[in-house]
C-alpha cells in the first residue's frame, strides 16, 4: 500500500496535530485561518486532520502568523 509519509519523510498526522494545537491555543478557527491566508476551509481542515500539508508559502505564512518555527510544526 502507498504511504505518502514514507515518500516525503514527513509525518502528516503529527504535523496536523501540531497545526491544530497552535490554532486551538490561539483561538483561531478553520474559517478564520482560511480567510486570513486566502485558502479554502477544506484545505485548512485537511491540514489539521493530517490528510495533507500546506504548501511551503502557506506554511511560512502560518508560522509567521503564530510566531512558531517551521521545525516545531513539521515533523
């Protein structure tokens, strides 16, 4: 069976949990983040649930918004 995590070397589930934790800690909803960085709510939901990763530009924006290091989000 194909596992995207193996190909990228990134743990999607754990990264999603970290994105979700940062958003919760800052009281930011899926809708609010989606509007702030101009993506769909579905995209943010997929990030939070570990179904996919934000592209590098959106990940950079996310980290700057919440003042976190990329290394603390992507594992």
